C-alpha cells in the first residue's frame, strides 16, 4: 500500500473537514395536532400519518 510522502498541512486538513459538522434535523408540522415532527414519520404526539391513525398513543394524565 502506498504511504504519503509528505504530511498534509493543518489548513488543508481543516479545509477538507469543513463540511463534516453535524446539521440539525429538519422538522415539519403535523397537520393533525400542529406539533413539530420528523418528516415522513408518524407524529409521536397524536399517532397520525397521512391523515389516518397508525399508532395508538396513550394520553398522559
């Protein structure tokens, strides 16, 4: 296996790593209860997805 002949500079290394930062999740609004939820997933608050209930959610009292 070939090995590098010279060491990469700190600038070159950090320039390459500039796009490695974590990004926050995109959130969409549930059309049923208007809570924030992950897109293409059932709402954890009301259990609805695409206009129908797919998860039976217990109400917290």
